[in-house]
């Protein structure tokens, strides 16, 4: 079993709080032109810091 972060793209406002709080710099990618992020779930350790930091509740951590 692994744990990873999931993104609800429609809720993301591009604030990058997830990027700033994540201990692994390779989990999130920010696209300036779209002001959105994407998630590299295979790099996620499941710590949940990004979930707590997200003001729009666009992130969740799930087991799979």
C-alpha cells in the first residue's frame, strides 16, 4: 500500500502553498501561464503538509 496526494484541479487557485510546504521539491509542478499545479504522485511521501497548507482544500492524501 502507498499513500499519495490527490488534487481537485477545479479548486486550485495557484497560490503555491503546497509547493512551499512540501519537503520534496519534485512532487508539485507550477504552471505560471495557467496558474495551476500538477502532482507527481509517485514522489509523494504522504506527509499531508500540503493538505494542511492549502487554503482552498484542493488537496487530499489517500491510500491506494
